[in-house]
C-alpha cells in the first residue's frame, strides 16, 4: 500500500527539483518553496497528491501540481510523471 503523504524535501528530490535531499531541505528552510500558496516552514511538511507547489530556485521558478508521490529518485522521465505544470493566469499552458 502506498503512503498518502510524503515529506516535502523527499518529494522535491524525487521530482528532481534538487540534486540532493539536503539541497531540497535547504530550498524549503531558505523560504524558496510554497505549498498551496503558503510558505513551507519545514522540510518534513507532509505533501499529498493534488497539492500545488511553487519552487523559486536560482535557475527557474516552477509552479506544479503533485500528481504522484515518488518511491525513489529515478531518471528524469520518471521524475516528470510526479507532477503537472500549472499555468499562471493569462499565461499559455506549458510555459514556465
């Protein structure tokens, strides 16, 4: 049976928003991650399917909806299946 929630830092690492889990945790603690519009305070925050994540990393800002909770950090195509891009209002879908 698959878990209904997953640690935010673990999911960010599985989804390849950070190269290491410790860097994923630092993204959260440094205030670069929002969950459902609210700043994530702790890397251990529980994440569920359907949550909307905003990641403001140095190289890109991504707005995505959690589609699946990962079980491992796999190749990029596998990681891409963990989320769906969300378009900003007035922005064409597919552009981040």
